[in-house]
């Protein structure tokens, strides 16, 4: 699990090393209401919620750093991604197995905060999946930009289960092609 989380963080780092500050902060309206930087900040907020939650005793995904430097500066976001990667690397099996309360709002029509018991491992899995989902949005924002200077890697924003499905489809197609050529 640690390796997979680091792979997800590395995708974000690769993106951040390739994007200009102007493209990072651009909002491509009317198709999008947020910038790539806002999505990256949101990803970082989720990982930070786990980091802080381990120390405070409760993970709270509603604590956000909206409007901060991480949204505006890819270099600041890169530093936070490095911090998160270093933190993930030092997690022990006991850290991952730790149970912890999770508090989060669950309604859009009124304030409704629910608290459940979860584990650090489960929340890392969620945050990784959440990051991949936002990477897919970032890829679409990046592709829609006029500058088109940044090329988005094909696996950026592709969920692990989707990647497995695509690999299996490629093998099936190759097998069918080989069988056709052999006949």
C-alpha cells in the first residue's frame, strides 16, 4: 500500500514539475469552475487531514486551506507533495492498522457532521482514490487550456482498476490478433 500511495503522489509531482504557474491557476470557464491548482490543493488537504488527524486523534476532511499558496504556486504544491511522500514512507504497519475517528460533513442542504470509526490504511486508500479522481479533472482542465504546452501522461487520472482493465483488454486484443494471423 505504501508503494501505491507513493506512485499516486509521484504522478502529482510529475504534473507539478511540468506546469507553468499561469496554467496551474487558470480557470477555463465556462467548462470548469476551478483551477488545476485548486484541485491539487484539495488533494493535499485530504492527505494533510490524515497526517494531522493521527496527531490530534480525529481525521477531519472539512479542514481545508482554500486560497493559499499551494493553489497559486506549483512549487509550493511540490514541496507539500514531498512532505506527504516522506510522511507516507515512514508509516509502519501499526500506523496503518490504527483505528481513528473520522469527522466530515455529509449534506449539501444543511450542516450535518457525522463521525465514524475508520483506520489510517482505509483513509490512505480513500485519499489515493480521491487524488486519482482529481487528477482526471486536472487532466481535462490541462487539455482544455489554450497554451497546450503541457502534455498529460496517459495514465494520469486513470484509476488502478481501470488500468488493470485496459491492460487486460490489450492482452485480449493481442491474443485475438495473434490467433487471426496464425490461422
